[in-house]
C-alpha cells in the first residue's frame, strides 16, 4: 500500500483500497470513503508556519495555489499530475460591521471569502483535487449533479485543463442564472433533469456507475481533501492561531466534513493544540441535518450512528413529498450525501447545528455586502447563524469567530436586486438599499443627494 489509500468512513470496516480504484464499493454509512495516509511515511512540517516559505515561490503553480501549497497535508498526488487553475487565492477579513450586527465585540469576527476562487465559489478547492485524481486514473469524462456551483467549477476545470470533458446534471427547480451561465460558457454538456438536486444526484450516481464516468460530487473523497485547505488558510489568516468557532453553511455537508477531517488530522500531527467548535447552519427550508441532530438526537456514536433513524426520516420526507425550498439555492438540499462524515466532525469539535430562515439569511447577506465584499445567499447563512448563536448565549461576545462565505454575490444577482428593491418573495427589508427614482434634471438630482455629506 502506498502512502495514501482509500478506506471506508465507518471505523468498523478496516478495508483499504488503492488510489487507482474509483469509488470502490463499501456498504456502511452510505458507502462513504475517506482518503487516509501513513503519516509516518510523510515528511510533515513541524509547524504550520513552515508553509509561509512558499509565499516567496509563487511562480511555481503549485505554490501559487492555495490548495497545493499545503500538499504535504494531502499527499495523494504526484506533482506532475496535479491540475490547478490558481484556486485558493482567498482571504480572511476582519469585519467589525458584521460583528456588531451579530452582537460580537470589535475584532472578534472574521469572514473567509471563498467566493474569490476562480469559479466564484469554494468548490474549486475540492474540484482541483478531484480533477487531479481523475487525471491520475485516466478519466476522459466526468460528471456531477449541482445546484450551480459544483457544475460551474467542474466545467471550469474541464475546459481549462483539457484533460477530460464534463457532463453536469441540474434540477429543473431553482438554479441561479449566474451559475448556470458558467457551465454553459465553459463548454459543459448540461442536462436539466425533471426534479430537484436530490433527484439529479440520484440519477448522476446511477449513470456514472453504469457508464464508468468519473463522479465529481462530494461523495468523491478527493473533493473533501481539497476542501480541507480552507481550514489551513483560515489558520494562516489568523497567524496560525485557532479560533473559538468556525461557522459554515450546511448543504451537502462537504465543507463541514472536510473541516472536521482537517482539524482532526492537524491535532493528531501536533500542528494545533486544540480544536475550534464547529457550527453548521441549515436553511430553514432545507433543514435535514438540523432536524436529525437537534430534534431527533442523531449522533456519530463512535462510528455507529443510527442509520435506521435516518432511513425513517427520509421515508417520512418522501411520503409527505417534502422538497427543499429556500432562496439560498446553493444549500437547497434535503438528502446531504456527507451526513455521516458531518456527524463525525460535530462529534470531534463539540459542534452545534442551527437553521436560519430566508429573511434572516437575506438580512445577513445585506450586512455582509454593506461592508464592501458581498456573498451569495447561502453564504450568509453562516452570518445569520452566528447572530442566532450569539443571541442564545452559545457564542460569547468575546469569542473569536470565523464565518465561511462560500460563494460570490454575482452567483445570484437576482436575489440581491430583489432584496433591495423589495420585489418578489423579498418584501421590503430592514437593510434594503433601493434605487431612488429621480427626474432627468440636475436640480432634482442635487435635491436627492442632499444630506449625504
């Protein structure tokens, strides 16, 4: 067995699979797999600050990448096989305006802007890793189901690298045109499935299995290896100090699962001395994790979560025809594929789960945008969740908190404009900033501008 190998996420199953196998079959916990490493055979730096030396070697594409400059912590790929488009040039930014909105002290809230990735979302962190593995195994066709961001990212990597073509499955329900336009423009074959994301994911998994197509949804464990690096960049932005809280939107639960894996590994390698607490925020209209975790008591349970409870929940959901429904379309998912890995992350970090409803998410989004760096609606679920947890007293005003902003605001400009204009489902809100109608007359314009200085 090489340094890196695949293994079932269920601790009771000690099977090991070579990296050349694509999604090998295992049964427990929804068939989820992990990429594991023989760390005794990896030259791991003795401190995270070691990675700072790569700031001066950015002409090397691997050192320029905000994913692959940490390649010692995801050592599954030879350097000459790595597929990169310069992903991970994201930043952690202090936001006192949003801190005040949430009830935190000045200097205590930082926002991680993953929308600064090439395709405009955090997905590029994982897609560079999945694309690399696809190249390693010689895949010529890759596919994904998507609410928009995954398809945009996969299409970008397919088009930019030329190593494979891609097919994207999108539901016939809500998909922001900003995201759909990317998949179309980058040359993806786009199939619009009758149904929502959950339907599209079921179909793409069937088709990939039947036709031997490389699957790039986050059931692919290599995706999550790339997404681990968001944690490394957060720590980098905090001068390698561990925050008290990391708060992240919850959709398919890939980020939260990747974050948990990254933190567990860093602690095991003695690169951090403690783990932050993790908070995962569902949209109220797509709150499977919240209901199972906070209402029904589902837990990791040392790797033996109650799979029958989950099965009953999904059965009731189907019987009642409950469909995910939220303006935060990126997390409009009822059957999160990484549910069990997410439970592991929550267990390791003493985590919590909350839900935020669309009006709260949109208000939080407006506050983020007013600070000069916007985000798409799903991203703002993290800020809405921070505000709620602060109101409950779970987060203290002096806690150091990092909120993850997963996608750029131009992913869904309609949501932004509708909020500020009070159109459609976005009735006039507290933080609306509507355009001011004014006559084509200098005097009228000057009158409208009175009081601005």
